[in-house]
C-alpha cells in the first residue's frame, strides 16, 4: 500500500486522470463550438466534405495553419478567421477540440 501513496505514483495517477478527462470532455465541449447548421450536417452525415470558417481567439500563426492544412485546404485568412475548403466531416470535431478555436461555422 505504501507504493500507491508515493509522490511520484500519485503524480502519475493525477496526470493520467487529467489526460483521460481531457479525452472524454473535449469532444463534448467541441460540440458547443459548432454552429447549429454544421452540427446538423454532422448528424445527417450526407456530406463527405464541408467548407468551414474557423474563428480563433487570436490571429493564426504558421503552426495553426500547418495543423489546418493537414485537415483540409486553407483558402484564406482574415484577422482571426481561417477559411477552409474540403474538410472531411470526421475532422470537424478534431478542429473544434483545440482550445484556441472559438467557433466553427459552415461556409457556402
């Protein structure tokens, strides 16, 4: 029983719980960042790809653009908004999970 109360073991348990909590709660929280139209498109699943506008908390840096380019085609950046085309539906939640993403809306 002494091994479980050791500081390093307790620290590992706390870190594991934090990671588990993040992996469980972040997809739920990501849903709140999606516009109602985009949420409906996700639920219907009729589209394979969507065009979206991602609103960030700040102007994107190259790091953010690189992540987005791995998930779709970045067409334009205006201030804190990133415009993307041909984003696979299954990647939408991955985008919205990021803490620096404020809102994701479907674009025409």
